């Protein structure tokens, strides 16, 4: 499966390190969280939505569910791009190249 990381957006809020947008076989997935708790390895979390339960609690569900193996491949691609880049978006880089 062709996986292309289109954008990495840096953000540091607690363990949240940023967001990624990827293209997986022609399907674009945005708002993938890059998370790195202090002292631990980074990982990704697929986009989620929240909803209120009938008992007043809050639950979260993935918006996109990929097979486990494909999720691992997306994670490898996102984290590789996140580690190698100075955490700027590819859109910003394209703008700088055309200037």
C-alpha cells in the first residue's frame, strides 16, 4: 500500500507533539495525533470523535479504522517524517521553495 505523509504540524501541549496528514492509497486522512508521553517513545492516534453516553459520560471512537498492520505502517511513516523534519509542514516548505 502506498503511504505518503503530506503534512506534519508541530504542536507541544502536554504529550501532544503535533498532527499529521497522510495519503493512504489515494485516501487522505488528516488530524492524526503524534503523542509522546515524557520519557516514552512517540506513537500515533487516529482521528477521533467524542460523544456523550446516556449516563452523561464521554466516550471516544476512531473516525477511521484501519487494519492493525496498515496502522503500524502509517505510524512508521508518520514518525519517520516527524523525526527527520524540523517539524514544519510540507505546505510551508512548498511556499518557501516557490518564493
